[in-house]
C-alpha cells in the first residue's frame, strides 16, 4: 500500500484527472457539495473511480447498439490498466489510482459483470439471486472507496458489503415503479408469490394490502443489512468516517420515507428532499466535529 506521500498527481496526468472531476460534476448533482468534505489528495482518485463506475453504468443503461459488445470492449480497456497502457484519459488516471492504492481488478470486473447481467436478466427469482446481483452492482463501489481510504482488510470489506447491499436494495424499493417502466422488476418473484401480489397489479400501479405487506417485508429486511454494516463507521478514521455514516443515514432516511407514505411507492416516489439532505449532512458533520470523531 502506498504511503500518503506517494499519492501526488504527476503533472502529465493532471488533465486526465481534471477530466474525471468534470465528468463527476456533470453526472452527479451533489458532487460539488460532497467535494468540500474530501481532502485534495483523495478528490482526484475518487473522481477517477467515479468516472469509471459512471461510464460502465451508462453503457449498461443508455448506450445504443450492442451493449454486450460495448461492455466487452470496456472490459478490454480495463485490463490495459493492469497489463498495458490505456489511451483514454480517464483510464490513464484510473491506472495511476490503481497503482497508487494497490487496487485489484476484481471490483472493476464485477461492475462490468453486473451490467452484463442487466442485459440478460430483468427479473430475479429469489432474494439470493438479487443478492448475487448486488454483490456485483453495489458492493464493489464500497470496496473501491475503502481502498482509496487506505483499508483493504476482510472485516471492513465485509461490513462495507452489508452497507452497499442495503443502499442498493433501498434504491430498488424507492424505484419499483420507475424500474418496471424500464422493463425491470427487482422485487424477488418468490416474494411476490408469497405475498400474493402479481405483475399485472404492478403494471396497473395497484397499491393494495398485499403490496404494502410485501414492501414492508423488503424494507425491514433492508434495515437489517444497514444494521449489519453500521459498525464500519467506528473502524475507519477521518473523513471516511463521515462519508460512511452519511451513506448509512441517507439510505435509512429513504427507508423512513417509504414507511412514512405507508409503503406506497407506486403513486409517489419516496425521496429525501435536498434541504433534508443538506441538514443531515450539516448535522452529522458538526456532531462528529464536536465529538472529535473526524
């Protein structure tokens, strides 16, 4: 693992990292605010990670043409970060970040695999199938964040996986109707059968007692994953502690929003308002400063 003194950006890579920061700011409306809580040493590296993650998701969700072929080409470009010299500026920055923090290829490969799965599977038969997807679509992001924060041990990575799975699940339950409009159902088929809620009812936007019970089950199941991951907050230091606590609190506020509207996510998408987010960020930051946790 590289020391903090080895993490400066070479002058020839500064334009590549600036491009990554530009991509992050253009795709993520809260990035400018979040950047204020990042050290100047971490910001470029996190931007390189974000540019990669955003790029592979855009291919899987929005690209025209043969998405599987495009993802294969993206995967080949990734391998150049480990075995050759990538041409794209954002990948040149990523290669430097990979080498600086000793990041293995598996998290990046799993993100590509998740987007391949999106092209082939639009339903998930069991909850285990859904967890298998989360292990590839969400958990690698937390692992990458830990690597650039200086952590790579099994215990912290395991706790991060719980948090990232919870965040992914919360997003699924928040967007049930939106995802259905895109042809995808993330509610496990076995659970829909168990609670006697049909796809035809979902297509009609019907929120009945069966749907509310189904959603309550998913929300409480997701809360359990947040609870499992929370101990990670005390196992990291500095700004990483603030970020991970905010990830958890933000995700749990989504669950609270779902509960607050009686589990009806079909007639209205549950959201945490921007002022609520700002207050949550400020309250958490000030509280941790006062208790000298960051």
